C-alpha cells in the first residue's frame, strides 16, 4: 500500500509539474506575442519617424468638402490622424494617394478617423484636386489659423490625436500605404487607453 501511495503521489506530482510547465509555456507565448507586437509598433514608429510631443490638441470645428462640420470634441473616443496639406504643395500632392490607401485600410473601423485639412484659400482648388470623393473627411482651414495653432510650419504635417492629446507628430510626406505606416496605426488601435 505504501508503494501504491508513493506511486500515486509521484504521478500526481508529475501531472502537476506537466500542468505547471504547460501554463508557463502559455504565459511565455502570450508575453512573446505582446512583446513582438510592441516591438513591431516601435519599429513602425521609428520608420515613420514619429515624434511624441504629448501635448493638448487645439480644439477645432471645420467645414468638410461635403458641407458638414467636424469638431475634434466629437471625436474624443477615436484615434484621429490629422494631416495638414495644400493643393499647391508638391510633397502633399505626392503623398495624397498613399493617405487615401491608408484610409481604405481602416474603412471598416469606427475607432480611427483620418482628416485631411487643406490650407488652400478656398474650396475651389480642393474640389478640383479630388476627381472622386476621398475615403476620409477633407476639411478647410482657409486662413491657416488651425495649422498655426498646431505649430505646423511645413507641409504636409501629420498629428496623431488620442483622448484630446497629440501623441504623435510627423513632419513631411510619408508613404502611408507602406507596411510600417499601417502597422503603426494598428498599434494605436491595440494600445490600452
């Protein structure tokens, strides 16, 4: 009976050790996936050359190409990609198709909003620029006041806004349809608030 008891205890110990090992492997896999995702996000942010100013985003309420109004206050629960551009700016014009592709990549998501704020003098050149309705809101900052409030000095410039704060700042044009740009935006949507 003693040998049965010690045999049973040994089996129980082996079973417990196996379950413990399995649990440890599961935890390590989960941590590895999380670390890989955060590593990918860091690489993507570095390739995109994202600065992190962490300051309050100036509020705005601007008219869209469709005649509606968009206010930053109404987007508080969303990740906002705010791009300042102009039709007279060659790098902006070159960047725009990839910005449209980025917006299409997230068309099925309601937690991210892409806003292209034109600093042209009026709607006429902006309407002429887009042959078709773009997959994001186009806003007009005709006086350039909002661009100045954000500190924009070169075009294009892009800001990432989360919970009313600027959490990312990108100077100059980017290939927004590149894997790292898409990965960067995805990482924002995965990040805990």
